């Protein structure tokens, strides 16, 4: 059984990674991110800092054939495939093609527990795979973590 935790570049997934590492040090959690090719520099900086805090490398997954595409990055590749149609809340091709598909491709048929950083105060559903070998767990939802708790965890007073 693999334990995977995706780092989006946002505060919630960063806080969850720190929380899991501190509270469940015996779990061999693999951390990953899916680089769209259009991430802000702050996202790359966060991932680098998290690697230092976690003491582990954060793997990079993608769903992009670098040798077959004429585009320089995954986002532009899929933007061209979708005829220049930008992703939106109604058409979430970016999430599907650049985040979920690379994750499921990496997992394959391996049994996996996927830890997802959705807070208890968020009114949205998280990713639930249709693949039987992937189980999604939402620790912050279960523990009723809210924005103020996540903010406190990531505050400067907690930096070593």
C-alpha cells in the first residue's frame, strides 16, 4: 500500500504535508506535485521549502509527451488541444489533464491511499477516483480543520 500526498502549491496541501509528517512519522508518505508548466515562482519556492521541512523530495508527475509535442510546456500543449479554450469551473480540463490524469497514470494498479488537503470549513467535494485501488482520505475534513487553524500552523512563529 502506497501513501501519496499531492502538493498543489496552496496553503492547505502544504499544511497537510507538515501535519502528516509530524503526526504520522512512521507512514512512508510519498509527496508529489503536478507541474502545469505555468506555475508561479512562489509555487516552486514553496515546494523547495517543503522538501527541506519534510526531509524528502517531492516528486514531479506530468501527463505530457515532451518529445511528441511542439509546445514548450504541458499547459500550452493541452490549451492547443482544446482549441485555445481556457479551463474554468465549468470545464476543468486543466485539473483533469494536468493533475488527475498524471496522478492516476503514476499509480497504475498499485493500492494507494491519497491524502487530500480540503479543510472542514470548505463547501466542495474533493477528488474521489473511480479506480478501486485508490482511496482518498481528507484528514482536515475529518478533524474539522478550518482556515484559521491552517493559517496558525503556517504562521512565522512556527518556523524553526
